[in-house]
């Protein structure tokens, strides 16, 4: 996503898909790829702190990246999108899947 227009369009489409495919509140699975630095992984985990999230991590074969999966109960599509934006704003080098 090179511009904020692209990201806004992406989030708009995501909100529509989430609204049409899920009954809210629901458990939502986030997946992020971060460079393997404990501080980056801790930043992602911290954003979901005190939400009852189940967080699992798995390092890539060469150890350069770590996948972070977070399953957490969310109230609505807007809350899901807020968390995506918070992670991408606060954690440098993160990739949202």
C-alpha cells in the first residue's frame, strides 16, 4: 500500500467483508509478520495486552522473520480495523496478513 488512499480503500473493503461474513462479536484471527527482534514482537503483543488474546509466534526457517498469530474476541469490524491500524502505525517493518 503506497498511499493512504490505497490503505483506506483496503480497510473499507475489509470492513464490508467482515460485516457480511461474521456475526459480531466474534473471535478474530490476526496474522502479522515482523522482523525477528524481541522488541518488535513485544510491541505487537503489547497492543493486544489485557484483551484476553491468545498469541502464538513462529520463527521463519532462516530466523529472519517471526509470524505472530493473535486470536482475540472483537466487538465489531471497526474494532478489528482499529487494531490493524494501531499495529502498522506503531511497529516498524510489520506486514499484516
